[in-house]
C-alpha cells in the first residue's frame, strides 16, 4: 500500500564511463531509486559521453546528452521532467544509495511544510567499510558559505528548482540554486539520531583541511563571489563600494604597536614567536604575551627568559610583557591585551606562528596611506615544523593572499568564506569601538573565530587595507588546530561563524535601510 500514489516525482542523476565507482556502483544507485514508493515517473540521466552506453536497464529512462555544464544539463532535465517534484542525486564522485523510505519521508515532510523549497538530510558515510553518521547544519540566513555540506540527495518541488537554475553558472550550480531557493522558500533539514539517515554515500576516507579552498581555481572563486553578492543584493544585505565608510579617529599612544600573543601550554613555540617580534624593523613596539593556563603553565617560564633578569633579555630590543590568566579563553586574552597595550595598533600573532621582520613596518605604512582604513590584513606563507625541529616552507600551498579581499567587494565576499587572512592588525581604539573580541559568549563559540565578528563589524564602517606580500608565517605541526580536524569540530566551528554571519547580515540590512 502506498500512501502517496498521487505524487509524481522525477529523479535526476549523472552517468559517465569514468565514474570512480564504475558501472556496478552506478547500478546500485539506480536500484535504490527503483525501490522507492511511490515509483518515480521518470529517471533522468545526465550522460557525459554521447557515444557511451549505460550498462544497466532503467525503467522510464530519459537521457540528457547534449550539455556543456551541470547547470545546463540540469535545466534540460527539469524541463523534461514529468514529475511535480524532483530528486537531484549528486553522484558524480561517489555512490549515493537512497533508503527505501526516502520518498515517503520527503512527501510526509511536504504534508508538514506549506512552503518547502528544498529538503536535505543527514546521511551515512561509508568509508573503507566503516559507517559514520554525517550530521548537517540546519539552514538560516547566515548559512551563505559556499562550502557548506547539504548532502548528495536533494528533494525539490519542481517549480522551486526550475526558478532557481541559472545556466550561466559553471562551477557551483548547487550553491547558486540553494541560495536562490532560500530567498522564497523554506529549506528543511531532516536530522538523525541513529538509523534515521535518508541515504548512504560510499566514499574514501578524507581529512578536513582548512587550506583546501586554496586549490579552487580563480574562475570558480570569482563565480562564487558573484553568486553570494547577487544573493546579498536580493535580500538587501549587500554593501555597495564605499558605502558607510568613515575616517578613523585614533589617539596617539606610547608605542607604535603591541603584538598580542595569546598562549596556552606551548613552551616549545613561544620563543620562536617572540624572536620574530624582537627582530622587527620597527623597534618602537612591544610583545604582550597573555598566558591563559595559570601560573603553572610552563609557557610562563619561557616568556620570563625574555624579560628583565632572564637569560635571553636584551634591553636594546622591544620589551616583552607578561599577563597570566587561569581561564582558557582566547577572546579574554585578546581583550586583556587591548586593555594593557601601550601601542597604537594591535598586531596579531599566534603563539606557534611567526612574523616576517618587516611585518609591523608594512602594516603601519598601509594605515598611514589612507585615513579611512580601520583594519589591515596581511598575507602569509604556510610552514611546517618537522620532527627534527626544522621549519620548512610548504611549497605546494601558495602564499595565502586572500585576493577576495578586494576594496570594492571584499567585505561582501567575506561572508562566503571562513578565512579572513593574517595577520590582522587594528587600532586598539577601533577594537574598543566595535565591542572587543568575542569571548565564547557567541553561540557555539569555543575558542574559535574570536575575531571573525569583529572583522565583519569593522569592514562595515572602515576600509580594509590589504598587504599582498607575505608578512606572516603560519606553522603547521602535530599539535596544531588548522588541519586534520574531525567533523564534529568542523560543524561546531561552522555553527559559530555562521551565527556571526547571521548577525552581520541583519546588521547590513538595517544599515542599508537607514542610509
């Protein structure tokens, strides 16, 4: 007995002779579709090679063969679909096997949602024989990242999908589609506790890496920028070039800059970080180390070696100061740094990274070049600490320049990416003006993204000065937090920054209303 016999649904998927999982895997995907209740009225296959044959029988098959890009193929497929609803299966790289109750679940959701535009769901990921549940994030208007996982099986009312397809989009059609659909319809997420996922994806095991986006082509990045910019325009959150900028009003200070270094239990790195401060071409600065592991933190003794009476103290070099807290809260460290600093400008330095010798010099020159600059963001190289203790430049990762931080559109483009560049340098007066750094009081924040909200707030009021020469060295090592992190941590981090984006988008809408 089928409760939804009157519902007509079309399924769209992809075929190529070069599918990584082969024809046997493709057959399994098709079999999972054919087990659905109700039965799809047609199965539409985007077939890559015109002269190839699909080596499995498919009932109600329709072929789309003449297409240059996925968006063009998808447009043709939707136009030919006989169903009032469409399931799009993104099976270009991996097997996607629908649970037998996938469609029944989707149509039951339809009964509950009067404005459904897209249904997405948690899924099972099978890698090397091991199955793990992949828990996705529920949609809100702050979810404008282009790398957010919405899964590989998406259910749409055909009308909503048809309206959203833009055949000019070459690289990121699903990113464009889901932003457009979200403007007029609800994006509904089916979450899972256990055994509640709607499908299974079979894929090799991979590790999360925050530098993966660097390998994306410039054309793809530009397209994604246009997609998010157009979306922000349509919802009233786009900041036009030059809008809302003002001149900075910053008082003079005792020193030019204070390099603030928050640290917890990294005695083996802090010396290298401090040496990079002491060797700056501008010496009218100080290093302020904020240890948040309490007095017993071994980092404290290492820092004292660079202070008066210590074996590495040099009275001719910038002063090293120390503040000890027993609460591990990076935002608290940075805010205490802002309170205690004697410098005019805050310069970021993580305890396991290094400044290039001319970093402060270039930052100050950039601020002096334009009175409307409220923040300077540099570029950085990625280095790796070997087990031998040697530091090696990772040549396979290009200098991270964050070219998306253009003067015209960088502050809008920031909303789609997680990175804001390094080092970030800000007048302390402006840090206080916008409300200091996040102290894990933002929902989901746990010593992550403590300055992302600040970067957004500053960019709404001031220009962002950019330095495209590398002035910073990010150091990767076994104890670092910038790579090989698990999915739970990735989700928590994304929740935090997406909530900051949510607040930022609401602020921008109000700014535009009041201009």
